[in-house]
C-alpha cells in the first residue's frame, strides 16, 4: 500500500511538492536532534538557532498542509488517503521538533554535560539516547527508501525503549540516592526521548501498516493488534 501512496505523491504536482517538503522536515528534525544531543551529552552548545530551526519545521508543516488541501480541492475525484497519510506523517514530524526543542531546554537548565552527572543509571539513559539517534536514521531510510525492514526495526526499538524509560522514571519516585538536579534531568530526558521515538515510530509505521493501523502494532490480525505507546 505504501508503494501506491509513494507513486501518488511523486506523480502529482502538489503532492510531489508536499513530499519534497516532508523529506526536508525529516532531514531538519534529525539534524536538530543531533545538535541538541551533543549539547545535552557533552555540553557542546549548538552554533545554530534551535528555535529558528523549530520555526522552520513549523513553516514546512503549514506549507505541506496547504499543498495537500489544494490538491484535494483541485482533484476532488482522487483517492484522498494518500494526502491524509502524508498529513499524518507531518503532524508526527512537527511533534518531534517540539519535543527536541524541549530536550534542548533541559540541556540549558542542566547547564553541563550529563556525561559528568552522578546519576547511577546514566549508562542506560545514554543507551536510550543512542537508540533514538539510530531511529532517526532508520525512519529516514524507511520513509525515503520505502524500506520495510528499517520500519520494522524502528517499531521493535520503540518496544524496547518505552518500557525502559518507564522503569527509570518509576524508580526515581522511590529511590533517594540521587540529587534533585539529576533526578529531574533523568525524568525529563526519559519522557521527551520516549515521545520523540514514539512519533518516529508513527512515521515508520506508515511504510508497513494499513492506513487505519498507522501508529499501531499491526501483525495482520486486527483483533490481536495493540497500540504502540
């Protein structure tokens, strides 16, 4: 089904323009995350305007919505699903941009590289960040190259990441051997990383799921399928 959507996006003027802007969004949010991650982990301040990049993502999102709306008006007889799928992807990418900006604000507030923190489960937190970084590359590969294996890997990675972030957060409700500063940092990094990865999973799921099961775990049996948080 995704191949049919991609053919529609590439063959028609307005949808083709929307696809190009969608791919630009993927590249922009991935690069922005890499800047923010370096700041968070190593204290390397970005030499770019993170808020400006977020505004650019918002601009692309509005442009894509306009192009899709114009396409549906100009071509009322066309199947609207291809446009709706692309719109869904862009909503998720815009949310990735927002949560990346939130992570940037955590790095500013922490005011130092978290690699030097005393958080006792730092290694696991770094593994989470590494997995998110990997999923940016996999999501791009899945969507741009229609790579179903990459899409499945993003979904599999999220199934590992989501419970781990929940575990780390829940422990901090009862564990007292950590500073308030490190506890707040760990909770926010876990939460924002989980949400970033969930939206990347949503984008990747468009490659392998029927339209009505995008953002869900679909194994061919709707009765046994589960939502991916």
